[in-house]
């Protein structure tokens, strides 16, 4: 049985792989989504990540589809207390930005769609630099005081604004961020590694990286001369044109072969081993895609294997 990890300074305990909910109500219909959620829970998973904007970009959707699917699943399974539900505010077409009234209204809508009276982990999805951090932190603190959020977190924020938010919360005795959701994986390390990671580390924040599989590239299904039927194929396939992408695939193949594992499993296990990382996020459109993701929680890589992967991911980004 995989042991749960503590999420930063919070009292939340999570499975070391978060299940991404971006596909629910988009490329996975409700029946497929329920099946994936059931299989994830059966494997010991308890950490589901969503956002109020999922999936407003899809034709015919308006945002909130993912939360609605998750809410219906929680209600039908009667397992709300067993699941750590994370969602985000700030990007929904009707609730854009992070003014205090917008955060309050967005949270109420998320609670309604999720069919619950509390959100376990509530993120600011994209920082809104037009709003002072004092206003954002105070609004989030109010949600915690009202029992509508157990803990708060940030995604897509600069090191400077993150530090300012943490300092203000500390000085005023308000709810402070416990987690950070950065863009981070074997072929995209620059955004997180550096000042952002250092700030998170100093503050004891847990990192819950998104794009843990680089939009599917790190599953290994993207190879020269192959076509992949996926809504994210264009974004993932671009890594084949870089020296780094090819070096990482080669290292993943070597390590995966040694363990009889899938490349995706190895990529997520590498990510989970990085400083501050508590639970990478990965999504599955079908039940068949899930085992390789969940297996990462139980895969122990050797120091040599971790070094091989890390060095491959530092290969030049020169195109060609």
C-alpha cells in the first residue's frame, strides 16, 4: 500500500500522484470519467485536481464541466470525505481575475458544481497582478475562516509575488499558501527550478506540478514518423525536434526497460523525487491509461537512474 504524503504545512495527506481532471467533460465523457475516477480510487488514489475553467475552451462548453463531473461522482459514490479535492479560481470566463468579490463568487460556484460545502485545496489559477497580494490573500483567508476551503495554494505566479503573498499572510496571521502548482517536467525545468523553487523550499510549500508528462510526450508514444490521435498532439510532438527531447526519450527507454515499466511511470517517478514535489499531476482519458500513471507512486529509481534522467534533461535545447 502506497503511503500518503503530507501536503506542505497543511493537514492534508495525499497520494503521491494527483489525478488531473482537465479531461473530464472534455475528451472523457461522464461514463469514462467515472470509470477513471473509480480505478484511481481503487488503486489507493485520493487527490483529484480540477479548475473552474475546465473545459471552457471546448466547443459547446462554458467552464465548470470537470467540477460538475467530479461532483456527480462524489455524490454517487458517497466518498466525499475520502477524497482531497483541489480546484482553482481566476480563469473562468465569467469569473476572470482575482479581485476579492471574484474569488468569493467563483468559490461559491465551484462549491455548487462540486456538490460540497468545502474545497480541500483552493488555488489561484493564474496570478492577477492588477490586484494587490494583500487583497487576494485576505479573500482566500476568508474562505478558510468560513470553512469553505481547508487550505489555499497558488499556480502560475512569479517568485516575487509568491514571496510577497507569504510575507503578508505571515505578518497578518492569515491563511498562507501551502502548495504551489508549477509547470514542471523532464523537458520543461526552467520555469520552476531557480527562484520559484527556492521560495517554495524556504516556505515549506509542496509542489504539485502540472504537465508532468509534457502533454503526453513523456509517455513515449510520440516517436519520429508516428502520428498520435490526441487533442494535445501538436504540443507534445514539438519536443521531438529538440536535442533535449530526444535525449530524454532515450534515457526513459533505458530506465523503463530496466524496470519493465512504462516511460510515463519513470517520468513521473523522476518528478516525484525532485525537491519540494509531493504529487505530480497526470490525467487519464481512459482506464487503460491509468495503470502506468499510478505505478509511479511505487517505483523507486536508483541514484544512477535519477542522474541519467536529470543529465539527459539538461541536454542542449538546440533545434534539429
